[in-house]
């Protein structure tokens, strides 16, 4: 499986960053900068409607489910890994990745709204009815279904079980509890999944961000220095008089863009699949952009600032770096706080990715495939708790990345559609 590891590294570290960046620029030009341009209006129409309760119940469920799939353990350990590998400047390039990601998910969801059919939506809809390509529809759906079973289920179940095991809970017991909770929720269909996500995500995100802001506040004097580190590191600027390092600049940029892309998953096609059940399909591009904002520009930034404002750590891995940073303010409770956040984020990701995988299974085999996929998902959840071979992780990671190839091709071929179907007037823009 050496070739699989090599291809996976090439795909995620070089091919996808270049393709995603180029496609995002093309889509941004065709969309006249939306939704990045006039983003204050996007926030008002999305988060503002949630706070004022103008958003209907179905939209709340879809948004919460999609956010659950987007946010995950990568917002914690993945951000720590980015800072450790690419330095503080990697966070700046994660921000750039988020802006590019907003352009991509906006285009994806506008296309999905354009080509939506009864019982057939999301990315599969514009591959099938926009490009008229059965092959690309099958290819995308197959890869996305495997990615849901692997990265969205097996890997997350393993995280839940390993974290629970660190508190003394046996792996089989953790697997049984995880699978049982999934069965209870998934048996209620999309309505119950969305209801649980709509209840869980505000508490989880709010609790985690409050913890981060508390820790940043404790080390507030270090914040200006941390921000300067981010700006200097982003462009490879060394200490005064030492010049600029091209190698540091390239490492920071590549690490930040790759980690940001892996975190918010924009351009992979999953966003349109997660929003295909929404009542008002035409507005889903803005809701998807709001998810990228919450995932990378808020959550990942908060995690990185906790690390950068904390006392210097001698940890040799990302998990140790994260634990040391939180321990600087929470002491002995840091392990418990992070453990609970990790388990809940992983479980929420399992709920969100189930909707994506089920949609792809139905696109491939019809609605009768839904119960079969549910059974496979539950079995994979239990199996993941017992541990998974390294090659399975690599394979599923590869499948996750492969979904981007037909999706980006469709965005480039059909990129004029989002520009022709703008939902709001120019007066809404800044």
C-alpha cells in the first residue's frame, strides 16, 4: 500500500490545493466576489435569522447537521498540527483558505439549487443533470459514500473510543455505546438527526469557544505578540534584520491552505449533499459560507490563539501541544475539557456525515439502499472503536480527496450558473 500513501500525499499536499485555489478564483470572478463581498449581509441573513428565530425549523436542522459534519476534531488537533508544522503564519493561510472555501461552497450550493430534482439533489444532481455524466455521478457518489463510512464514521468512532479509553472505559464498551446512540438517532431519520444536531452544536460550539476566550483572556498580554507572529510567519519574515525566508514562507502557506481545506472541506462536494434537504434551496450557498466562517475563521482561530498566547510548550506532537496550552489555564481540568469536546465533536461529525453518505448511497442504488447503508454505518461505528488498520485510514482519506476531482470539474464547466442566479441585490453588498 506504499503507492496509496504516496498518491494520497500528492493529492492532498499538491494537486488539490492548486485545483481548489484556481477553481475558487474562477468562481469568485463569476460570482462578482460573493459571498466574500458583502459578507456582513450574509452573516445578518444567516446567524442573524438564527438569533432572531426568523429561520424556520427545517433550516435550523439542515444548518446544524451541516455544521456538525464540517466541524470536527481537526478544529482542535488539526489546528495544533498546522501551528506545529507551519508555524504561527499557517493560521493566516488558513484564513485565506477559508475565504476561498466560501467562494467554492457558494458555487456548489447555487448549482445544486439550479439542477435539483425530486429525490435527487446535491452534487450528484449537477453532475447528472448539469454535465449529463452518469460516470462522474457514480464516481463521485461511490467515493463520497466510502469517505462517509471511513473518515466520517470509522475514524470518528475510533476518536471517541480512544478518548473514552483514556478515562478508563474499555474500547468494546465505548463502541457499543456509540453504535447504540447512533441507532437511536439514525432510526428517526433526517428530522431526528437535525433535531439532535440543532440542540448539540450550539452547546458544544458555545462551550468550547467560551473556554478558548477564557484562556486567551488569561494571557491577554501575549495576544499582540501572537498576532505579530502570525503576520510575520505568514510571509516568512524572520526577526528584525534577519530577512525573509522563502522556505518558511512556502511551508507556512502550504500547511495553512492544506489544513484549512481539510478542516472546512469546501470544494469536496459534501456541502451541497448536506444542504440538499433544505426547504429554500436558493439560499443554501450563504448558509454554507457561514459554516466555513464558523469552522475556520472562528473555531480554528480560537484554538490557534490559545496555543500561541500560552507559555511555550516542549511537546513533540500536536495533541501534547494542545493539552499543554489548555493546561496553562485550566490545569488538571484541561484533559477532561478537551476529552469531552473531542468526543462530542467526533460524534456530531458522525451524525452529519451520515446524511451525506446516505444521500450518495441513494443516488447510486435508489432509496431502498438507505436501510442497508444505515446498517453498514452502525457496523463501521462499532468496528472503528476496536481500532482500524492504517491503510484503511489512508484509503478513506484518499476517497475523501477524490470526491473533489469531479466536483471541481463541474464547477469549472458550469461556473456561469451561480452568477446568473444571484439571490440578493447589489444594495446588499458592501
